[in-house]
């Protein structure tokens, strides 16, 4: 057994990152300012989108995007239940109704066919998730969506390419820079889009519903008397976090390449192990960002929860991404969701487990995880 605990993830922070944050702290301007602008431009160059708006989190990004798209009571949003609960919470928070699409059993993605069957005259938005770092089938989903807007939850998908283009390109997507994501600002998020009006509205919603912020007033000569146009939120990212993001983003290619090597090594080492079933890669052409390495625990002797507890006793940390949203307390009680509604979602929700995967891990660490899995399942 390992003597030292192996966490399920650890951010890859280096001295350059620390120096970049320190520089902002010494500069006299620490809230959103020039580093936010630079971070937004760098993300646009990566994804190929025209506009990007940095925010304190992807959850905040979802909140303001729903507001900016004028989604509220009576509107339906089609999205998976197997996702981070923040998305569903924000849909409910703006007064709209989440409509859950079941997922493909072995990729965890919503399919265009499932989405099509759920579209009604009230559908105002389709919100697929690029799960674990692989892309959802965007062409097919956009085709069934027709005129209904599609927003991609790309929290797992910085560096994910679908048929040769970065996800989000030509559309609207939300990224997260939470501590466990492929690059991090501690907490942070980004909305990217090609729609100028939408970008402007998101920027206002994230800052009190005022047309300009402190940086605009001080440095860009914008009117200090700017007025509230509507009662917005306050979700602006600090420049300390933006500087960390810029520094991290420079290493994205290397970070994702290392994740890919480790994921491939996992796949080889787990190939003959009954009892755990890795996800499958989607059939269409793509580049995987390997945000998570997920297996399904399918051993008749060992439940997923037991598996996670036993691995912890072997000094191996794991994660659960995610427990389906529709069967959590609030959603069961307030919205009456019942087991059996979403068979593939529920089957996976009971069995998925994320194994340790982060760039500073070694192949020896993977060997330790695989040895512990074999022991736990024996
Ligand atoms: C992390 C995550 C989010 C939320 O990101 P935050 O920045 O923590 O708000 C949303 N959706 C998915 C799929 C995520 O994994």
C-alpha cells in the first residue's frame, strides 16, 4: 500500500504562476482590469470566438447568460441531469423549468435524438455538456435545435476539439477555472460567444446592470455617471485570478498532453480488469482534453460507494462526477422527479467514479491506483 495519500486531483501551479499573481498584487490595481482583458483575448484566440467575458465562476456565467437570454418562468431548458448541479440550480433560480435529456450509456453525452424528442414550443435553450473532456455531437445537436439557441457547458472542455474546431467555436459556451479544472484561477469562469449583443448583455449582467465598470471609468474614459439599466449581479473576476489564468493558459497544451498520456496508460493497465468499465470515446473525430478519467464500478461484489471507501483506505483519493441532479433532495421533493425516469443517467450515477488524474502524477502513481483497484475488487 502507498505510504502517501494520492489525491484525485491537484492543481498544477508553478513559480511563474505565483510570480504573475504577485506582479498584479504589487501593481496597485487588483480587481478586474488589464489582466481580465488579456485573459479574455487569450481565450478568444484559443477557442476562435469573437467575444469572451471573464467571471467569478461558470455558475455565475450560467446565471447571467440565462438572464441575458431572457429565460424565465414558462420557459424550458433541455439539459442532462448527469452534470454539476449548478446548471440545474441556475435554471430553477431564473424561474425556468429544466427538462432532462437522458445520456448515452458509455459516453455520458446527450444525443441529438434524445434532445429532439424533448423539444416543445416552450423550449428556449438547449444546454449540452462536453463530458469529462470529450465533445458532445455538436453538429447533430445544432441540426435538431434549428432556431433554438444552444449553449455548451464546456467546463470540462478547455482544449477539446470537435471535428477540428475548438468546442464553442461559432457558438456560445461556458468554461470553468475552478481548482479541479484543466487550468485554474482558484475560482473563475468565462462565457465565450460570437454574438456581440449577448456578450454586451452578459458584461452588464455581471456588473450591477451598469454599462461600464471601474476599469472602464478610470482607464477608458467612460462616463463615471453610468446608470443602472437593470438590477444586475456582481460576478467580476479579480486581476489576480486573471493573471493566474493567463499564466496557466500558456501551459494548456502541455497540461492536456500529459493528461492524455496518463489516461492512455490507465486504459492499457485497466484493460484486463473486470469490475471497472472506463467510458468510451465518441465515434466522431475529436481531441479529448482528459479532464476526468471515469470508470463505472460493475463488480457484483462491490458497490461504487464501497469501492471509493476501500480505495481511500488504500490511500487513493477518488471523485464522483456526478450524482444525477434529478434525484437529489430538492429536485425529488419540489419537482417530483422519480427513479426510473432516466435509465442511462441513473445507471451511471450509481456506478461512476473518477480516478486520480492530474499533470504532476507519475506512471508509478497510476500503477498504485491499478494495484489498489485489483486488490479492492478481489
Ligand atoms: C465545474 C463545473 C461547472 C461549474 O463551474 P464553477 O466554475 O465551479 O461554477 C459547471 N458544469 C460542469 C459540468 C462542471 O464540471
